[in-house]
C-alpha cells in the first residue's frame, strides 16, 4: 500500500553550540587554524522527550487451519448498500486434528452453513464465526464448507486510521446516483484485516488461499477482481455474472472487487517466453484517452523489475483501476491494484507531476507483500520498505541517480519529521498499539533507506542475489525479517546480525558531528612521499543513550593533488579519531562519499572545501550540501557558484540556486536576470521555469525597457508554455502588469482541466475581477470536479466569499451567493457542509452591518431573512 499520511511539521529546536573537542597536536606538528563553516545539530527527539507507550507484544496469528481455496458468489442490493454472498471455503487442519474452523466475519448476517449438503451448527458473536464440523479432520484431510451470508458494511462500527481512513472493507460510492459528478461504484479495501467484512475468511497476513469469485451485476457495469477473467453468463434480463479465478494462493487482505461503469484500456506485457500478459487500465470515460499517459510505463516497469530481481512477475495479469473516495493512496491487490483519483491527470498535467513512484510501489508489492508476505503486521516493513525502495530503483533507471537521490532525500526527511512529531520506534515493531500504527514513515521511508545502505555495503551483485534468494525460498509463503537476514547472509557469507540488530530491532538513527584538524610540517618522507600532509577527523555520535551507538562502515573521500582517494573506515563508538595523509593541497574531505547513511550528518570544515564539493562531487546530496554551505555569505565567490548552479545538469540544483538568489538582494538578482529569463522560457523542467518566472515577477523596480521585457515574457508563456504550473505563474505575474489584458486571456482558459490553473484564475478574479466573473465560480462549485477531491470545494468557496464582498453591486453579489450556498448545503461535500453554519452566520453579520447604512435598506432586509432561513 502506498502511504499517504499528512505530516504536521513542527519547529525544530536546535541545540546549544557544541564545544570544540580538544585534539592534542602530535609532537613536532602545528595545528592549523581553520576558518570553518559550523552548524548546529538537531536532537533525535524534541526537548520534551516523546515516550512511546509499550503495548503488549503483538505475535503472529496462530495457524490452526490452512486455507486452500475460497470461492465467492456475490450480488448487491445497491439501495441498501448490502452484499448478498455465498462463500465456499476449502480448508484443512494445519497440524493437529480439529472438529471446527474459526473464521473472521465482521458484522454479517449468517443465514446458513453447510458441508456436503448437511447443515452445520455454528457460534457467531459478530466478529468470529466458529463452525462445528461434522467430524474430526486430520491435517491430511480437506473439507469444503458453504456459508450463505449478508454483508452490511454501513452498519458496522468504523474505526478511522491515519494511513487507512476506514476499515469497513466494502464501499458503495454514490449508490443512488444522486451525485451527478460521481460515478456509482463499489470497491473493496482489505488491508489490514477488513476483507472479513464482506466474506468470511481467516483474515491474517500469514494465511494464504487461491480464489475464484462470481460477481452478478447489471450489464452496464464492468467488474474487476484478482486473477483471470473466465467469462460471463446471463443471469436475468439486464444482468450477468462474471467469473474471475486466481489459482495461485495469496493473503486474504489482497482479495478485491471493483464494480462501475469503467472503461477498460487494454495494454500488454510480453513475457520472456513470447506470450502476452494482460495489462489493463480501468478508468472513467473522461480519462480514457489519458489512461496510457498515466499508466503507460507499467509494462516497462514489469520488465525492469523482473531483470533487477531475477524473479519473473509471478501472477496471471496486471490490471489497475482508479476509484472515487478511496480510503488510502493505493492498494496492491494481487493483479488488480486500486488507486485513488489523485492519479487522474491529463497529458498536460502530467508534464508538471506524475505518479510513477506510486505505480512502481504497488507493482513491486507483487513480489514483496503478495508473493512473500509479512507473517505479522509487526513485520510490515518487509512489504513496505521494499515497495518504498522500488521508487528509488525506478527513478535511478528511468531518470538517473540524481533524481533517485533527490526523491530519497524527501523520503528520509519525512521519516525524520514524523519521528520528531510522534517518536521513534523499532523498524520491526512488536509493541505497536494498533495495526494502523505500523503504516508510518518507519515501515516505509526508513525501511527503504536501510535497504539502500545494505545495497551499498554488500554491493549490487550480492544485494540483488540475496533478494532473489529471499523471494524464491519464501514464495507464496509468509516470512519474518530473519528470513531476509538469512538470505543475505547465505549469499554474502557474512554474519549480518550487527546490521539487522541496529537497524531492524532497534530505533533511531545516528547524529554525526565531524570536525577536522589539519597539521602542517608533516614529515616529507611519509607514505605519499614529499609534500605530504596529515589531517585528523574527529567523529562523534551525538544521539543520546536511549538510542544505539551505530556501527557504520564509511567511505571517506580525500581530494588532494592526487585527485580522489577513498579510505574505508568503520565508526563503532561515540567518539573516534581517524588520521589520513594527503598529498600537496587538501582540497576536500567528504565523509560518506556515496551519501547513503541514514542519519543527520554535520561537517565542520573550511568553506573552500564546500566550494570544491559542489564542483567536484558526483553525488547530488553532496553537491546540494556544497551549494548551500558555500553560499551562506553573499560575496563574489558565492555569486559565481550561484551563476554556475543555474546551469547545473540536474534540475533541483538549478531550483535551489533560484531559491538562494531570491534572498541575496538586487545585485545578485541583476546578475542572474539574463539566466532567469532564459530559464523561464527554455528550462526542461516546468517547476524550474515557474520558479524562475516567479523570481523575475517578484523582484525589484523596473525601467520601461525591463517592464516591457517582463510583460512580454509573461504573456508569451501564457500563450505558449505547455505547463499549467508555468501558465498559472504567468497569469499571476501578468495581472500585476496589465490586469485587463490578463482577465481577457484568463477567461479563455476557464474550461481547463487543471485545478491548479483554475485556482490561479480564481485568485486573479478575486484581485481584479467584477460581478461578470461570478459565473466562473458558479461553474466551479456546481458543475466542475472540484468536489471529487477533498477540501478543494471549500477552498474555492472561501475565495468566492472574499470575491463576493468586494463587489460594488453588493446586493446582486449577495443574492448570487445565496443561491450557491443554498445549493452547496444540499449538494456540497461533507467538509463544505460542516462549514456552512459559520459561513451563513458570517454573511448574516455582514448584511446586518450593511443595514446600518441608508443604501439598499429594503433589499438588504429581504436578503437577511433569506440568509437566516439557511440556518
């Protein structure tokens, strides 16, 4: 599952300045004074220490019964949001003989349970269904029970979570069809243990079952489920039954259905044996022409991951469906992945951002999570860390290492931020409070960074061979993290307890402070010959004693007259010193050359070394650090670095340079202006073009010639740029130069599918528009798709409220607003409706104040009555 958790970033309090550790100069050498660039460090926890409650140990589900096969026959009562089902469950005792089977079955009405046409007795408490079999069965004997039941998901008590916002398993979306902007549909969400709301099963990640499902629907609906589509049979006039079958076993939380008037856009993947595997994209009609723009890299991803892992894609097909009101980001149901509607984007919107990381994430789960499943939710990182790391692998392959490292930086920072907010815990966490707690930035982001460290330590060959062994040894089974360690140990021949103990079964990360002391007068007869120098690195781990002292194998890069030399060290204690020799001039020392350590690393060294680091490091992270640290002061050398950074091959370095220039004043801006104009028009990355344009628009006073250049630039980009992001920025800039012309141009863009651009137009109308633009807000709030994305409708309404109160024709404006508010009270989203009492009170107070003036008194009295009637 792709994690979508809103993070509430807090202010990070920096510690007091750390005292300089004393380093004794060796006899005959003189310690050189360094003009260092210093940093403060961020503590591992907030000053008020966060203590995570240690709940009881969460063990794996005890396996008493083995599921073998699950056959479901379902139909739906859309009017009451109920599923009418029959489950035929083939099972056997796991080891000990049993005369019963216990199943999870949440909130169901159990109608009948049979075995071989014989009615069975059962006990049911609304959560567990214990069926008494007709006799004792041994582990070598299987049986099939049939259960007739009704599932009413809207009648169960729903638990809300952070990552998965509801656990009712089965969802009827707009079943009556009253909301004309939302296609009626049914879909399921099983993770963690919610599929037992719509069919009886052993709802645990260490259970596995093959499956088939018969879905009866009206002819107008498409169905999707796991496995291969086996065909349809007519039921009664206007109805049919679709049959889907998956022969390979998988965990019950991965079973799925989706029903709706979807359009199936067909694609395929060519397997190594030459056969074609079905790859389809189920979308709403409006997005049919964009389906391959959104999902079209999927076949390439399958090919890439198969080659990288050395394990073929293990399932029958790979379909993807987009649904409305999904309760998480996306879900890796085997061969039938569900995405929330955030992935709906036009070809032009995809120029600004795409969702390939999420698509890769869910695909990779088909090896990690679906083929090999974590045996307990405490081991969830076995599923999610690999899925998270797939995003790095895909970015590295498709867009280059800089892009992969940039995205990994974001993932790492999210882990840091969430730890500061909620506390740090073990990666394999047996003491969580609720299963939903495991779906956090430890299981995902931290786990992905740990895998990258292990890959760097072992090397690509051993790392991917170890993964291959883990997958093949545990295929179609459940595993715990020890299985992963054993696979890497078998391949590498090395005991890796030290790595797994500190990263998997302990918490936190290292906070490393690095100081260097350079000595002059080092003997010229050293190992490097004449003109040899010596430098000492003092490396301190600053995390407190609640966290481990980490063992860190590190590559230290020494840049001197020889070029670049790698020295391998192992940090094992709280404070260590390492001596290095260098030849001629010491140009830079880079701790962790590949920049892979998951931790906060603070290097204090001369500014000249950061300058060298920016120009000479191959790592994006090292270059970025070099850029930021070398330009802390505004001087000629900083200016040169910034001008060079504007031409960097990687887009985020260019973007960071623009950000730094924005804070450096007019002199630096004037020097950068020719570069910025060129970037605004020509940079390959739309976010860089938009940032360059924003800086141009925000900076300084202009002469007439500069004004004309700026005016021409903005209107050229409104008319010609392919990016909605850039066009939105150009509208904002142009409005300050020529509002009337900008209003005219914006009116021609009102039908754009881009929500970002529509909000830019709304802001333009708020600043410069008249009552003539009211129809735009009406169309946005009554006819557009804003309501389909949570929170956008109320955002647009808030702009309208400000707009309405600025109008000269205030009575007309308030009357128009009344009609809209009346409509939204009935048709608006739940969020919008929740704000309606406040909005109505606000308007009533505003009108009451207007009544105190002599103008429009009768009209205002009438208006006030109407608004009060909305309460």
